[in-house]
C-alpha cells in the first residue's frame, strides 16, 4: 500500500508537466519488462531511442522513481505489458498525456480461481512465456512503432516478419520436446507459467499463487509435498530473481532437485542472452524435469 501511495504522489507532482515534448533527435520509447525491451530492440534497432524502465525487485509491485516518471512523461511512446501487471499505468494513462500501448491487447487472459474474467487484479500477466502469445505482443509493438515513427514502418514490419518465423520455430521446438514426456505436472514456487502450460498441455502446481506474495500456509505446504511425492516430481523450479529458499525447503522434504525456470520479466539487458535463448534454456530444464 505504501508503494501504491508513493506512485500516486509521484504522479501528482509530475502529470502537470507530463507529455511528449518536441525536440530534436530520435523518438524516445520507454519499455517495461525485459521481454518487451528485447522485442522492441529487435524491431526498431537504432531507429528509436529505447529507454528501459526495469522493475524494481518484485516485478508485480514496481515502485517508480520520480526520474522514471519523468522519462516516461518525456517519451513519445510507452510500451507496457498490461494484463494488470503495471498498476501505476492506470493512473498515468487516465490523464491522456502519454501515448502508450499494452503489449497484451487482444490476448485471451487467464484468471485465478479467486477472480473473474475482466478483473485484471486477478489475471496472470506472464503472457510472453507462451511463444505464440509473445509473437502477438511483438505484433502489437510493431503497430505502435509504425504509428509513432511512420517513416520506418517498412523496417519495423520486415523485422516483425523475420522474428515471427522465430517464434513459430520456438513453438515447434517446445511442442516436439514436450510431446514425449513421462509426466505433465511441473512444480514452481511462483505461479507464472499458466500460458505456457495451457499451450503445451502441462499442469502447474505452485507454492504461491500469482497474487499471493506472503508465506505458504502450513496446510497448502503439506498438500504440495504430498503431490510432489505421489507424482514422483523430480524437480522444483524457482525464478532466480526471487530466490530459491522456498524451493530448497520443498526439496529437503521430498528429495527433489531444484532448478531455475526464468520468468524473464525483470532481467537486465545483456549481449549474452535474449528472449529466444532464455526460452530455450527453460525448455531444456522442462524437458529434463518431465522425462524419466
């Protein structure tokens, strides 16, 4: 709640001067989340100035600094995930002074049992973990870039066509690798893989629900341990950016291994990896865990 009010206060002081300011040079595009940054970079290259606003800590509860807000207000376009992830955008966009696109527009969202369709507070926002939905996100970004920088529209669309084939190839790799599995349940500490599981017919058993940032209840913990033992689960997955303490506790009770399975959300850009290499690393881990 304190973070929420901090964002509101930042908005209060900044919105009066918020807007795209005319200036020289390339158009400025602000992007939230690593996958969206990577998609934008692949599409635009050096045709625009890309400003990455990385999540701070838990990507579900990002607290923007005044400097971040100023960067967004001075940009020509804000690309954000949507699906209820960046709560601060609701108040920022309500003022109508920031041009923005939700990369998740047009995507059928998955909601938790506690919520109902249309209530984004209960939506799983991790749509990019399904390669074909990630392709849709890149398509949405392509159209937004084309509107903001029409002089490079052909460049953006050619790049999208190129990477659309890469998404299709990645999807095929997942489908083939996961077709001969011995079990179909994965155990994760963070319930972030609903879209991936829906695409490839997997079942996700999670220690913490998508919107539960607290501790696991004793009853839920005991039930999950029973599931792991009964189903002979051999790997407990965790997101490296969230730590492995919970995974280690589950492993100590069940004899399972622990391995990272990245959500990709809050990574910092690096020449050592991109969306496709990270997703292929995830696939290797999944294939190992699901086969005897």
